[in-house]
């Protein structure tokens, strides 16, 4: 008995949907494998990683503190900007504290290293569903995402982390109180500042794609600029410790990224208008 045409169409759509799910599954599997490979490598290199990466911002000879001291000599504020000691110690107050932090740090490092590949896998899944014009207009997407992520990671690690460690290790309300941080609190702070900054620096990419699908315009972003500043301050307060200095340090580059995003949005709207006009002209000529 012949199948009704509607049943055939529904079956083809269902098979197409299942094929897409299968393809997505393999993209996700390859991404997870890449993360796991780097995670396992980081797990076995834990002593070196904790000494030279995680605890590095807590040492007075960290490169950021050297830059600050050079700035202090240049501006005549040596005492204020030269860090000679970071007075705190790290303890593990929970039975599973060190074991848990080893897994957490290994996973985050694996994710950071594999991030460009993960983005490439996801983009490889999304790209075939775009039109040829959209594919041409989105060239360099993986490179832009990876660059901004690396820029955010660098900002979080070399700027936010050492400044936060320095501020809170020297902060004291009484000389009788010693700063002894728990390993869980220290690692979580480093991870939040570093990885959080990497994600927040994706703002221009998000704005670009929202503009391409017509959900954002430069007029909208300019109109709600004041509201965006409030949102930026709230986000900065969430991902940073509760002090004005850290919130200011993260809020300034986020606001700069917002202004850059307005510029990117305006360029994309102008290019989209030109493409629409060119297509309309071609349609008129073909008619």
C-alpha cells in the first residue's frame, strides 16, 4: 500500500532531524574528548601547574607586580605600587579540599586549552545550515571568538587575579587577624575571575550575531546605554569579590567592549542594508 505523501514528508523530516541529532552528538563527543585529553594531561601536571600558574599571582615576583613597580618608579609612587610581600597562607580545611581542587583546576585548564577546538566543532555543526551569504559574512567567527576568549583569559589572569590577591591579602581590620585562605576559596576565585573574563569578552561576537538576525540595532544599544552600564556593574559584582576596586577593574573593559559592540552593530546594519539594496536591484533587472 502506497504511503500518503504527507506521511512520506513527515518521515523525511524525522529522519533529517535524527541525522542532525546524530551529527551534533559526534561534534559534542569530539569536543568532550578534546577537553578530557587536556584535562588528563593537566591532572598529571598538577604540582607544576599549581606552583607556576595557579599560585603564581600570589607571589611578589609575578610579572604584573613587576610592571606595577616599573610604573611606580616612572611616576614616583614606588611605595604605593611596588609589591614586596603578599602576606597570606593557603590551607585545606576540608578532607576532600585538595582532591576536589585538583579535578576542578585540571578541568578548567583542559577547557581553556580546548576552547578554540570546541568552538570550531560547534561552528562546523551550525555553518552548513546558514545561507551562502551568511557563511561569507561570518568568516573568521572561530578566530574572533578564540581571540576574544584568549584576550579575556589574559585580562583575568594577569590583571584581575594578582590585584585581587594583593588587595585581599593585605586587607586587615585588626593586626590580630591573620589571612589564611582556604584552597577551595582561592582556586574558585582564580577560576571565576579568569574564565569569567574570557566569557564576558565574547560580547562583541554576541552582538554581531544578534545584529545579523535582526534582534539588535545600534539605535537600540545607544538608547539603552545607561541601562547597559547598570547591567555591567551587576555582572561585575557577581563574578568578582565584593569590593569597589575589583568591580571597577572589570567594569571598565566591559564598557569599552560595549562601545566597540555598538560600532560593530552599526557596521553590520550598514552592510546588511547594502546587501538588501543590491539584491533588490538584481531582482528588478531580472524582472
